């Protein structure tokens, strides 16, 4: 079982799911915490996110749009940085 998976988003890359605001997302399967790092150095943790939702975020055509519509308003969060 995967404990943590990470998606580093390279805004200069033509491939991958480019995001102008999101730098990286990390997910811990044990705690169900999705951590989102933004290019402006802010970091948020989203609590009790199902692994299926986190996996869909990694595969989404637009990670930013997916997080806005499926995560940011639907799960509790706290700012870490």
C-alpha cells in the first residue's frame, strides 16, 4: 500500500497538468490529508480527503480546476505556511 504520493507540477512543462498557482500536491493515505503547495509559498492541508479524490486530482486534465471544484470547498482545511 502506498503511504504517500506526490505530484510536483512544473509550470514550464508542456506535459503534465500545468497549474499557474499550484506547485505541488502530496497525499498521505494513512491520515487522508491532501497537502497543497502554492507558488506563492502558502501551504494548506485538506482533511479527510478520500484516496480516490486525491488520485483523480493527479490525473485531472487541470489540477487547479479539479481542486477548486472538488476539494477546496468540500473538505476542511488549515493553512500550514
